[in-house]
C-alpha cells in the first residue's frame, strides 16, 4: 500500500513540471563573458579578464 501511494505521489509531482524558462540572449551573453572572464582571471590573464568584464558591463547597462 505504501509503495502504491508513493508511486502515485511521485507521478503527481512529475505532472506538475512546467516547460523551462528560456533565458534572453542578453543574459546568455553576459553569462558567457563572465565565465570567460573568471577563467582568464584564474589564469592570471589580466587583460583578457578586464576586457571580458567590461563586455559584461556594456551588455547589462
């Protein structure tokens, strides 16, 4: 009985899911520049990191 109720409960929860929200291209671009800038920063590539963070600032402003 417990297994059946658990199965029905899990089916009920799985039916409640919505479609994922699609992120705008501005957000995706900012995420990409941020990841690239953090990667460059961790490798001590200061110029690339600075330029990437400037691009993020320009995109989000």
